[in-house]
C-alpha cells in the first residue's frame, strides 16, 4: 500500500522534531563508548552505570524507529529505505557490537539530517572523522594489554588508524589479536571507500563551480555584445539626428 501524503507528513514532522535530540543521544553514546574504552581502571559500579546509559540510548532509538515505522503507510518500503536505522535497533547493546552500534547511531542521525550538497560534504567529513575515532577506540580496546601488543596508549591506536586509512603502512604498529585484525580490515576497506567518495564529491563540486564560472562568463560576454550593439545603434541614431538638424541650416544659409 503506497504511503499517503498525511502519513508521510506526520512521519516527516516526527523526524524533524526528533532529529536534533537523536543526534544529541548519538553523541552521548559515542562519549559513553569512548569513556568505557579509555577508562581502563574504571570501577565495576561505574562500568555498570555506563552500560545502563548505553542500553537506555539504544531503547530510545528503538522507540523512535518503532514510531517512524508505525507512522509509515508502506512499512516494508520504509524498512528497505532505512537499513541503517534498522541495524541500530537489530544490533543488541552488547560489548562486542559497540563499534558497529556507535557508527550506526552517528551515521544514521547524520544521514537523517543530510539533504543538500553542502550537508553531504559535512556528512562525508564527519563520517571520515568518525571512522578514524571509532576504529582507534576499538583497536585500543582489542590490543591494549595483549601479549606483544604495540599499543601502549590511545595515541598509538590513533596513529595506527591514520597510517592504515591512508594506506601508508609504516609497520611500526600492527594488530596482534584476531579482533584487532578484523578492525584493521574494516578500517582499510571503509577508509578507501570514504577517501574515494570524498575525492569524487570534491571533484564534482569543483566541476560544478567551473561550469558556473563558464556560464557567468558566457552571460557577461552576451550582455557586453548586446550593450555594444545598443551603443552602436544609439550612435547611428544620434548621427541621423545631427544630419537632419544640419541639413535645414545649410539650406537657409544658401
């Protein structure tokens, strides 16, 4: 059943109202995730409290998704059009899945508020930074304290992310755990894709700007040509008026 205009308007109104609060919750979740990973000496009580916050944010996104799905006339079409939002709800709030959930939460809310080209550029830039940050956190979580690990602090993990995503590969930092190798594979695969997309988007923007400049130059040349033609016509008209004024005076003089 196709989605009616009233149903679409109600869902759009809900999404517009909850867009900023969902973005705030996504950022809060990202902070909670970073806190849990970086605070290696956190007490069990603090860790349990952070986990409860994690679960509450997941529940809020699940409720938001349920409301949006209920407001949609064609629910199957809505599910196909919002796979990221579906993954946010389907992925349970478990520690091994925190990386995916954090990425889905922030990327989903960014994509939800992205419409124009300028916002698309912000989306690509934010996604790239998010990818580096989350993979650094996950890599630190997996490698810190492991036997023969090259990660001694979060700075080492961040350096590894920068080197890996740019495909430089100095080899001074490398994964020694299975989870670390999996994160490396994800970072290298998504990193190349994001860089390619960012280059393509930038190239497209530059080409559009060049076309706009060319169009402005063409319009300016056309206006100048028209102006020159008008000036020539005015000169011819003025010359004709002068000749008509001078001719009677000449006749009277004779």
